[in-house]
């Protein structure tokens, strides 16, 4: 007679469906999307959110009214910021201490740069004119000395 264990193994083998050798890739279930931020609040990265929370705690909720600065005040603020930066402060901190935004600082700096360059250009042109004048004076003096020496030596 046949072995009972062998008979059981043949029966279970026949009953169990055979697995296919090629495995089909499983599709991932779609993850639920996060709810969109409110219309009034833009989405912000985590590190930026932390700094925003820190500034919200220290700054009042309402914005100060827009102020118009004169050229003199702008120059003073720019020099104050430059001194702070030279002292080792970051641009962001220096601008914050001055009470203006970084964008305003860069716009003022860009607008003020041509004024400084035009002053330097004027100085450069004045130096070039003076240089021409001095060269003419030197050439005139050397011609006179040369003529005197020729007369003394009798070469003229």
C-alpha cells in the first residue's frame, strides 16, 4: 500500500494553485493629498516657518505705514548698514536694525552707486586735466633750459 504521508502531500499539492513565476509589479495606492493652504497664507518650508514664527512673536501684527525717506536719510541708513556689516553683522540683521527691508536696501544701494561713480569720474577727469597742464608746463620749462644750454655752448 502507499504511504499515507505521501498521499497527503500529493493531495495538498494538487489542491493548492500554482503561483506564476513572473511576478507582476504591485501598483502603489495613491496617497491622500494634503489640504491646500488657506488663500491668504502662502505655503512655506519648515525652516522658514520657524523663522516666521519667531519674527511674528517679536513683531506686531500690523504693518507700519509706508515712509518716504529723503536722500540724506537714505545715505545715513546706507552708511549705518555698511558700518554694521563691516562690524561683522549679517546683511539681514543690519538691514533689520536700520528699519528697512532687504529689497529696499539693495534698491537704494543700486540707485546710490551711480552718484558715487559720477563723483569719482569727475575727480578722474579733473586729475587728467591737471596732468595735461603740468605736462605742458614741464615741456615748456625743458625747452627753455635746452635753448639756454645751447646758447651757452654756442651750438645754436
